[in-house]
C-alpha cells in the first residue's frame, strides 16, 4: 500500500517525525455520528468523512491514503463488512488498519469483525477517551509496521545493489585475467567474447532436454558463461617460442603446450585457496580450464577422461573452443569457413565431442555464426 512516510532516522540514529498530521477516514451514514467523531478527532488528526460504502472506497483509494479507517458496520446498500472486503482486495488499501464502529453490542459481532481482519471493534455510544486511546494505539502500530516495511525494502534494495556490484567486480576481474592470456597470444583477439557467447548458447539449448535441464539452471548457465573466459588462462605459462610458433609443434613442444590446461587449473586453485570461503564460479572455471581438452572417446588430455566422466562444463567448452579455433586465423593456419567448421564438429560426434552437445551445436549453428560475425577480430 502507498502511504505517507511518518518516521525516519536522522544521522544520529534518532527517530524523528517527517509526516503531516495523520489522516483518519470516518465512514458512517449518520450525520450525527460523523459530527461527534469529527469534533473529537479534528484537533489531533486530518479527518475525512464518507456517508456511504461506495464513497468510502473512493476516498480510501485516493491520495493521501488514510492511515486509519473508522468503519460503521450497519449502513444501507453496502454495509461495513462488504466495504472491508473491497478494501482488502485492493493492493492500495489492503494494509490500512480498520476499526469497526457499531451499535450492535454482541460478542458474535465483535468476533466476526476481528476474524475478518479488523484491528479493533468499538461499540456505540462511544466513550471519547477510550476511542482516542485505541486510535492512538493503532496509529502507533501502523507507524511501526510501515517503518519496518520501509526498512526491509531498503535492505532488500541494498542487498540487490551489493550483489550487482559483486557480480560486476567478478566480471571485470575475470576479463582482466583472461586478457592476460590474450596479451600472450594476441592472435586470439575476441576469442574470449566469442567463446563466452557460444557457451551460453549451447547451455541454453541443452537445457531444453530432460537429461541436461537439472544441471543447467539459469544460475548455472550464468556462472558457466562467466567462467568460460578463463579456460585458456594457463597459456600465460607457455613459452613464446611455442605459443607463437608459425608451424606445427614438435612432439616435445606439444608436451609443453598441453601443460597449459593444468597450469590454468592450478593458478585458479591457488586463487580459490586464498578466498575466505568457496567461490562457485572459480570452482567451475578451474574445472573448465583443466578439462576442456578431454575428448568423449578418452583420447584427450591431461588425464584421458572419457564420456560422462568429463564435466558437462568442459564438454560444452570443448565445442565452443574448437569451433572458434577453426573459423579464426592463427599464426599456423588460415581460417575455415563456418560450414567447413560445422562439418568437422559434426564428424567429431561421439569421438572428440559429446553427441548430445554436437546436436545442440547443430541446432544453434545459425547463432554461432551470428556470434562469430558480431565479434570478429
């Protein structure tokens, strides 16, 4: 419900009033009763009056919203209980406290009003000191509720802001680290952005299947895309003579080149150990860095894992990484066309790559081409 702020906290932490006099709506079809209550309340509060249920709903739903409603039960047309139901059904008025006022002096009537959700029940003829005391109590309670609600809203907004800041810091830190690898291997250019896009596209497509859906929720996909840029961070530890060699690597050089996956995993592991608590995306980044060169048939490195022993994250990264390597120029090769790269990956179905992920790649091949074009070097 929207209403006027009534309290705030100053810089010294002291509660201070920030509101104009609080508004009370009196609803009664009797002019005499309205006059009595109006005379009683006007010195302390802003008073508005309504002589029918329909008019009461109009006033209650317009700014300034009442802080409290005194509602007669017995009225022609729409009675107080019906008015109360309408008030509770409207998001703008459902939190306004209501005190029923009635000439019916019965326990059943009082219980019915309280069961509906009224905060109090006053019988006529009214006793002014008692009415004032009850109104004061309910207004103080509403003020406290409003303050707690506003504090909760503020805290929720602050938490969301801090989480967004933390995510931004993570994104910037990841890209900064990944760009270190790019500096060592400048030919890769926008490789980070492209592979990140490929990974997200594949994971989103795989999520449509019952097999992968439990493993690839929205959060998991977000973490996976965030972690992907660190897959080749280990290349920082590879000598320039090998990393920039224009021709094929010798057997000995290839042994050194293959160490980049473990070098990257170890580097991320060290960063993870320095953290005060577990960092989910680092664990995923370490997994990708170590395993994205494993192959479905067990012929990959560093450990020759096969099939589903290879983490899903690394299986996804494998296709993203290979596709990008095929379609972009390297010091040792010219780029292939998108269709040629597609055919090579399709041929690796069940050998190099997880068959299900190849199928997802083929289904999203158009998206891969779009990402490659959008982030050309």
